């Protein structure tokens, strides 16, 4: 059966263009369109689409508010369209907190310059997130992050710290409660020199859940690799830094790993670690699908830290991280994977499990607690 899609945007041009792109794929059917958030809710309830594409800035009701209502009334995978600006990144992260599964940058020029590439990317995203775990009747979206009301970002389609001495405990995030799945025993304590976490689709919310459980005195340095555009990683690091008791920052060339600090790989580039604990930021190689790439960071950690790495692979499409995890495993390091039931997309963790590289498989809401048990 074709994947049913509802297209939501106040721009008539954008609705038509997205509908045309999706309708050209025989495995996708556009079942309706909406011009604002209120219409989107009504159409979602009436048409029961498999996926919704959603703009942010719309009259009557914005996209983030609409996503929250849809997640409460008829949970449906939502793909947001976003501008490639710092403000656009912040708004997109709000949408992911509200329950959206993934996003695509919005830029008219990309559609006219390379329509085939845009068509392929959009259709692949739609088909992938249609299989996500977001359509769960008892899904509970994370509580929205307290922040000033966002300023609408300009729309154009089609595209793409310093640690404080004491940090307040973060507000708890309501946990989703998927069907129970087998889980590994609690980990044994080990003197890890590095925790490395890789993720993609669903990762921003997953990382928030994990990192907010860590205490300020967490003894191991942390590196984070999240598939994300260059314009987004700085805003994402700033958000995590405000929410967490540990410090979080976008990594820069020459940064030094230290306990209680998480360094997020910058979008569009590659992050490596040397034996002295220094971070190297390299240009993104066009031959690689992912910039940043989990395999690159994991591989450098394997070379530099041998058996002293604890690597965690969270929700995401594809298999990035598997080959890096293989190198870590060969060196004696430990590999954890997120379980299927708590993943938005069970791709990257599944690749780890199927390759028999996982030392443990944990539910998302247990990973932070187990990191503390393993490292402190």
C-alpha cells in the first residue's frame, strides 16, 4: 500500500510543489493538504495519514502547536520544513521536542537547481519515517523546553561553554511507554576514558533524555555525533547546555576532552580524537554520506583509547556507526545499542545488534542511569 501523506503549508506554491514531488513516487499518495495548523489537526483526524509534512510559520496556528495537538490526539510521524538559520534551528528543535520525527531544510533554490536530488531526499525521508515508532497511541511527547516565543523564520522552500560550579537539576521529561522489550543486565563499572554517542533521526530528543540524567561530576569526557546540518549544531549544543548539569558545547578544532564536558560534532564537518585527548575538526569529505559521520569519530576513538571507550548508538536511519563500533570492539571497548521499542527509527542500533557488536541493549530511558552506573 502507498504511504498516505498530508501536506501542510500556507504557501500555495510550496503545497503544490511538495505534492507534485511526492505524487511522482508510486509508493506515496498525497491524500490532502492544509493551509494552517488548525486545518492540519482536522485533516489528520479525518484522513489518518501515515506521514504529515509541516511548515512552522502559518496563520491561525503555527506548526509546533499543531504538532503538539496531533501527538496528543492522533500520533502521526511529522516531517518539519525549516530555514537554515540559527533561529530556524531553534524553531526546528522546538518542533522535535513537540513530537516531530525529522526535518528538512527549506529553500526554493535547491528545488530548481537540483530537483532530482530534492525529490529523492524528500521521498526517502517520507518512506523512512512512515515506518517510525511515532505512531503509538500511548506515545508521550517530551515536555516543551521553556524558552521565549520564537520569532518566525523567513520562509523560502524547498531545502536544506564554560561549566558553572553548580547546575540546577533539569526538569524531568515525561517518558514514552512503549511495549516492554528484553533488556540487558545493568553494566559493571569500568574506568572509561571516553563515552562516545552516535545518533541520527530521533537523536535530538534521545540525547536530551540521556544527557539530562548525568550529574555535573560525571567523570568521563563525552563526544556526541548527531547527523545535522551545519547551521543547527551550535543551537542544539546551546540547548543541551542549558538543560543539562554537565556542560555541552559545539566542538572546535583543538578542544581538549575533560570530565563533565560533552562535545558535539559540528554539522558539515568530521570530528576525530587523538591520543592526547585533543579534538580535530576536519572538512566534510564529499565522498562520505554523513557529515558528521559516527564511523569516523568512533574509529579515531578506537585508535586513541583502545579498550577504554564506552560507545552508545541511539535511534537513527541507516548503519552509520557500525564499522566504527567494529573497530572499537576489536580493541576491547564496550558497545551499547538502544532497543527497538524506544527508537524512533530502529536503523543504526539494529545494524549494531545484527552485526553482534552490542555488549548491551537498553531502553532509551535507562541509558543515562546505566552510564552513571558504569562510569561512577
